């Protein structure tokens, strides 16, 4: 997904769940809860990634990709929750030429 960073708008991304999750913004790892574990929660305050405020890498008004990778290692008691105030842009689905694409 893609979103526009808006400085000072309180954009946050929160993940809670078990097992592996990695979140990348603009190609940079911003959340790492890798490995097998019980439910954990972590929040990324997007303003803390702002280049002008913290020496980070985001710039106000610029579009960035948001990619979430999750792996469930158990066959029972799985849990995953994502909450965000980020307004994601609608993604266009790739065109498929056949049922097996």
C-alpha cells in the first residue's frame, strides 16, 4: 500500500499478535517482532520517522510504501490485529491473464 506522510497529523501504525511480523515504510524496517512469541503489541508513531524532526527519513507531503509481512507458525490460537490512522491509497489489482496467474 501507499500513503502520504503528513507531518503533525498523528499518523500511527499499531500491530498486535503472535509470531513473526515485519513492517517496512519506504523500504526501511520500522517494526520487527520476529520469532515465535505470545501476543505482543508495538506502535510506530510516524512523526518519529520525520527527517526534519528526528533526522529520520520521511519528508512531509511525500508518498511512501507501507508493507507488512506476517508469518503464523502455529496451527491454533493465532491472533493478529492492525490498527492505523494512516490513510492508505487504493491499490490497483494486477491484471490476470489466466486463472493460474
